[in-house]
C-alpha cells in the first residue's frame, strides 16, 4: 500500500473515529447534562461541593490506577500475552488503589476541613475495581479503531448515572444521589464492555511482558500525574480556602465548557493517538496529520469557546435558573480556558505516538510552575472563583503556545504552517464574537430566550459565512474529507 493511500485511510479513520467518539460522548453527556440541569434544581450548592471533594480525590488516585498499562497496550503490537497480562495487571492495581483510597479519605477530609468527605471518598473509590474489568476491553476496541462499538456502554453509563441520581435526589438522598449514581453507571458500562468483544483473558501473566508495558506506561503516568495536578489544582484550592458551597458553584460552572469544548478534544485525542502510532512509518506522515488535525480542531473549538463565553448568562438563567447566576463569570473564564487547552491535546497525542510521552511531563511542569502561584493568589488573596477561572485561561494561553511550538519543532513542521492552521478559525471566530457582542449590546433588556437563540443564530451564520467568503478552499477541503470518511472501505 502506498504512503498516500495509507494517509487517506488514516484520515478517513480519524474523521470517522472522531465523529463516532464525539457522537458517543455528546449523546451520553447530553443525558448527563440534562440530569445535571434537573439535579441543579433538586440539590444544593453544598451537595455539589461535597461530591466535588470526592471526585477531586478520586481523580488524583485514578492517575495511577493502571500505571500506564492502557496506553502501553495501544502502543505495542497486539498479542494474547500483552492483552491478558494487561487485564490482570489492571485488576490487581485497581484493588490496591481501592485500599489506598480508604487510607487517604480521612486525610482528604482534614485537608478540605469537612468530615463528610471521608465516607463519600471511600464509597466512590469502589469504581476502581469495577472499571478495571472493562478497561482492557475498551482499550482493545480503541486499538482496533472500533470506536462505534463503544457507543452502547458509554451511553448506558450516562443514562444509568442520570436516572439513578435523579431518582435518589427526589427521594432526598442529597449528595449521596450523585455518588450512588456514579457507581451504578460504572457497573452497567463494565458489564456491556465485557460482552462487546469475544475475547476473554487467559491465565497468562508474564513478568517480562508486564515489565515491557510498565516501562512505557510509567513514562505516561509521569505525564498524567502532572496533567491531573493541572486539571484538579483549582478544585483542591477552592475546596480548601473557599469551602463546599463555592466549590459546588465552581464544579457546575465547569460542566458546560467541559461538555461542549474539552470533551471534543479528548474524544479526538483518543482517536488520534492510535492513528498516529500507525503513521510512524510514513515519511512526514505525522507532521501532515498534525497540521490537518490542528486546523480541524481549531475550526470547531474556537467558535465553541468564544460563543459559550458570550451566551453564558442567558444559558445559565434558562437551564440552571437564577440560583446559579453567580456561576456566569466563572463559566466565561472557563470557556476561554477550555478553548485554549483543547488546542494542545493534539500535541500530547503526537508526543505519545512518537514514543516520547515524557515531553507531556516537561511541558506540563512548565504550566504547573505558572499555575500554582497564580491560583494561590486567586483563592487566598482575591478569594474568588471568577479570578480562578481567568487565571486558568491566562496560563492556558502561555502553556498551549509552548506546547504547540515544541510539537512543531519535534515534527519538523514550520511555524508558519502552524500559523496557517490556526488563522481561518481565529479570524472567523473573532468576527463572529464581534457580531454577537453587538447583538447583545443592542438588546440588553430582551428575554434570556431571545438573547440565547439570537446569539446562536447570528454567531453561527457569521462564522460559516466568513469561512465561505475568506477561506473557500478550506471549506472545499473539509467537504472532501468528510465525503471520503463517509465512503465505505
């Protein structure tokens, strides 16, 4: 097979895989978002904050839950030895993390100055051994690029979580409705993943294979530890200094940007990593793939991030009610942060596929060095979740710039080409933002529905029209790629 044919096949797989992954993600998260909107009416800010204590602690433990076995399983050629060894390793490690969570929980409660954190952390940690069973199955599906087969377990996970959480919230279970709903969703997803492949683990557990997996995986864990710090440092500091209620508002403020922007980038990253791994043998293949992926990601996440920041107030008033209106400025800052951060996920996939995941650690440590003192000022001096959100956005701007520069140099992609990848989305996005801001300024007394619908329609039309007028060739390329992806074979 020629290099050009392989590139076309990988491009088709990337578009199809990303579309399926985002469809999976969006349908499941749409259910989750609907349930969140309902729960926002049933539960208090304090309830969300208590669960935030547990989720933050679990996130830190989750980073070492597999010791990098999952990405290592994708990186190395598939065999029964690697698959079975990875399965049993995941299971053993997960029970160890479950035990560690029980020991850590009281310490976390002391840190957050809230004794309720102990029990919720211990119960939520049950998700580790539950998820470990299905983890190898979901990884093998990703390795085979069979992303469509992950739809059902992910959809049922969110549906189960939402329905049970809402039912228990109506019954008066408070914060526990979210914890029990989360665990129930993991149980259902694990069962479905187990039956998604005919493969079953054999009783093979080779020390040499495990060492091979861990040699790669530990490098990946190093990057993940830094990543988890970057993604959860704000929760740690807000929960410690501003309390459960402020953390509850901040947790809710993150939901919409996470749904609309960040999870698209994560879905793409889960697709791009195995594809980049297969493109290593194509001359200049990863550089071409990086350029195209960066261009297409920016075409989507830049208008989404800017648009979300502009319509945060009417959206919050309609969906979450005035009870959560104080979350609006935080949503705006987090939307810009999410937009900027989404652009660097592609670089992380390139590092991992090149066998150099440690670069993620280095660039992450650079961001962390900027983020920690800035967030400390936001919570200890400014004492504001709004300051926290805009600190995040500022650091993300610097960190993403560095990340993209390093990736371009590693792949020998000229910086002017990297600029060309961003230019269409940035130019059209700024024009769209100007039009929406003008519309909102001219209609300050209009109802929330008019402001929201009018902004979405005007912004969407302006963005697409701008691309069609100034970047007609790009639109033609996008249409050709999508058509090619839709073709069978």
